[in-house]
C-alpha cells in the first residue's frame, strides 16, 4: 500500500506521516516512511539545490529537478519497498508538482499531469491525504521559522498552491482516493481520521 501526504508548507503533514507510521507499526505492519524531494543521496542533493540555492531557477527547470529527484526516489526506494511488502508513506509525491508548479507557478495543472504521467502510471498512491489549514494558520506558523527558497515565496504563492490542490482534487473526484482534512483540527483529531481511513482501506478496498 502506498500512502502520500500533501499540503502547503506548514500544513502539519510531516507530523501526520510520523504519527501514521507509529500507529501502523504498533498494530504490526511493516512501514517505510520517506519524503520528496529526497530519499536517496542524489535526490537529497537535488533537494538542497531546490530549497537553498541563492539564484533564481527557471520554472520549468524547477519542474524537471523535482521530477529528476522523483525518478531516483521512485525507482530506488518506493517501488522496491512496495515490492518487499512495506506500507510506504511519502511526505509529498507528484501531486506536489501539480499543485506547486502547476498552480503556484502558473504552469497549469494539465501540463504538470502530463509531465508526471510516467510516475502516475507507475505508482499512483492508493490513498492521498491533503491536510488543509486556513491560510491564516499557515501565516502564523511561518512567522518564527527560517524560510527556505519556496517558503520565501510568501502567502500569496501558497494561496495559489492551495487552489492548485483544490483544482487537482476536484479533477480527480471518483477517480482517486484523495481525502481532504481540515488542517485546523488538532493533531490528534487529524491522526485519528487518517488512521481510520487507512484501516478501512486495508480491510475493505485493498485488491
Ligand atoms: P518539504 O518537503 O519540507 O515540504 O519541502 C519541499 C518543498 O518543495 C515545499 O515547499 C514544497 C516544494 N515542492 C514543490 O514545489 N514541488 C514538488 O514537486 C515537491 C515534491 C515539493
């Protein structure tokens, strides 16, 4: 089973990845947790460029760097771990490119879907969770944080990314298991909703 967490920066998804991993391990599942961009040496090096380089990056270069990191991550980590029987939880996957570069950078949802089609065909997540707090919550969380290159784009950019996610989810209605969760609920409430959905999937939807 392949599970991804999505959301704009500061949505609290990384906390939820860890909580889900712990809960599933407690009930006896083999779980592998990973993140994008990242997961291999090459992908982490690309992450470093994407988040910390102090030179503007062309929007399409940004897309291909995220995709290059994704290809390494998918072929070397995600697919092998799924084949070994792990539940794989990834903090972000191709839906991030669709929302950030498609929505945030304005390159278009459909174009980003097309560029990501090789990943969509090979490993569409069984379940994706979109953690969606109010933008004012995100703004507050960003106040005391050292910001990376993408976070520095600010709240207007994040609003466009959020719209990208909402458009994407609307376009996937009845096609994919994409669950939106109110990110202003407590950490515990969100983790309970997530765990219940995963347990339902494991009992009912699988296969
Ligand atoms: P994070 O994993 O710590 O959230 O940082 C990754 C950053 O990169 C975050 O700002 C979202 C952004 N991102 C994209 O813009 N496109 C992508 O395809 C991915 C995976 C991440």
